[in-house]
């Protein structure tokens, strides 16, 4: 552990964990892959640098689906077994930031870092009952994070409380010349307005997601609880509809993520593909077979969908909708593990780039966490956190912890 | 339009062309994945005008 000297810093002495696709100098970063077992970076990820400057203490690296990607397929063939859900240890956490979700819920880290290409922060946050923020694309540097998909990857904080989330975001946000996607905007004070409440705000509520698949009753009850509380506190909540059902956004990522992933890891696949687990190997096979025409078409379609989504989001202070449509599922039924990951409304906001928070809304009858998703205008994470904090402080969900 | 399909021979030719060092028993899987992503690509609605540019992947630094 590093010695702490000098003035007290914003995260002085706060212990945290990082998903094991964040590079750590001198510390193996294998992203749960036998293909990377000897990978010891000689530099820290930009986020790790920033947290070090802020005084945080890296306790260790956290489990992930192989290479920080996947769809929740359970083959038990990666370097390490799946992380377990602290609320029920034979249940999945959601992924791909699996260990980040588990560690914060279990209290073994005060906060954790995750990275989100299609829901990899928000799914484990929903599964484990955290506050997990996928910030605006371009707010935080990805330098030194094993890439999965350059045009979608977004790192962010996974925390127990909204205040923690704001404090960590404060430390890690900002332009970095080493990541061409980061935007040179001033970083606002994410904590200053945190307790300002919601009186006078207008929040759009996606009551019907427009899918044939249903949102579980407990998740819906949690959403309705948020709506009722925000209204009670003086917000106006109006029903809105997404431009398209969430699954239509997900379809694009097959091409975008698949092709970029295969590009990123082409050499690894050719040289060490035999060491990879089945899910990653087959994802790379598929991405390698994509047509260039279809990839570029997907990126053109993405622009259209981002514009139409922004036309909705920009009209409100935030949009409330489901995150995961159900609670975490048992490993004993791999189809259900995939179902937990697949039944969600997360990917739409990777496609659009808007900030999206998986927020805790309570627990179902079996004691598993339920959650909602709060989406804000571009680079207005402060508003998302402010609204989520208004709900958080009205309930005592944060006082409940898993029995380990 | 019917769904695209690929034979194991086509998968083998693809793997050889691009240097994918896959064992023979995975060629059927590769053929299936080739079909899956081809189908996904064909399913994307084409923009109505040629002036829809791809979403930006990178930006040019001012400095």
C-alpha cells in the first residue's frame, strides 16, 4: 500500500477495486482470460492515475467476463469462475463488470470501476443493488482500459450511494489527449447541487417500453415508487415513449461491437484464440466475418437513432425507465443468466451516448435488488445524480446489506 | 430475401484467407457465425438519404 503524505485529498484513503480490464502498472491485468495471463502493464489506466492523485487506494482487481465483454453465456471455461451475487451466492451478478458489482454490494470495496459497452456497468449494478453510472460518451478517458468497442466503451463508477458516485465521478471525469473521444469541456461540481431536490423539474417516464417481453412486476413497482416519490417532492412526471423499443438499439451493437471487438483483438485471436473461452472466441469469429458495408451502415443508423433519442431526452430534465427487466437469476439455469443480461434497456444509451444511471429502487419478495434507469442530457450527469439522490434519501434501501 | 448461409468449405476458405488459425471442428461454428452476422447486417434499415454520415469514432485534436 502506498504511503499517504501531504494534504488530505478528495478520496484520501478510500479503498476501491477496478475491473480487471483497467491497466495497472506492475500488476497483472488478464481480463479473466488465459490468453492474457502474462499481461503485466507498464502503465496505469488514466482513471487509475486520477484516482491515485485523488488519494484513493487500489485494493485489487475484480472479476469480469472474459476481455470485459459478453452476453451472459455460462460455459465455465474462462480463467476464473464467475463472480457470485452477494445477495444470493448461487445467483449471477450481471455483467460484464461482475466483480465490481459483487465487491461493492459485499462491502469489500468502497467503490469500484466498471466499463460499459452495452450495459456492463448498469447490469451488475441492477443485479447487485448498486448505483452504477455510465456517463456521457466522451466524459471519461478510456486510455489504459482494454478496448472492447472504441465507439461505445464508457467507463464509470459503481458505488453504494449517490454521493459516493458523485465524488468518484468528480475525480475521474475530464479531457485526456490520449483518448480521442474525450471532450474538452470544464468538469462541473457534481456534489454541489446533489441535495437540491426535484421541485420544479420535469421528468419523462417511459411507462411502456414497447417490447413483447415484459418487465417483471417487482421492477415495475420500484419504478412506480420512484415516480410517486418524485411527484411528492414537487417534480412533474409525464409519460413519454422511446423512439424505438430498446431491442432495436441492441440489434445495432451486433455489428458495431462485434466488428470493432474483432478488430481490437485480431492478433490475440489469431495467436492465442485457442486459449480463449467459447463465448469470446465465437464472438470474435462472428465479428471477423462482418461486412464492411454493414458495419458502416450500422454507424450511420446509429447517428439517426442518437439524434432521435436526443430529441426526446433534451426535452426533459431526465428520463426514467427500466434498467434490467428482472432480478438476478440463478447459475443453475444458464438460459436465465443470459435472460437477465438480455432483458434490459441499457444498450439504447450506449448507442445514443447519453448518461444513464442504474439506481437502486428496493428489493423483491426474495430479497433480490430491483432497480430503475435514469437518463440525462449529454454531459448533465449532475442532474441525473441530483434526481437519484432525491429518491435515495427518501428510502432506507441503502441501510440493507447482504448477509455474507 | 432469404437468410444467408455458408458452408463449412466457405468457412474454411474464409479462415485461410484471413489467417484465422481455427481447428477443423470449429468450421461449422464459424459458418454459423458468418451467417448470423450477415443476417444482422442485412437487417439494419438503410438511411433514407446518402447524407447520413456514420457516427463519429474519433475526433481531430485541435492541438
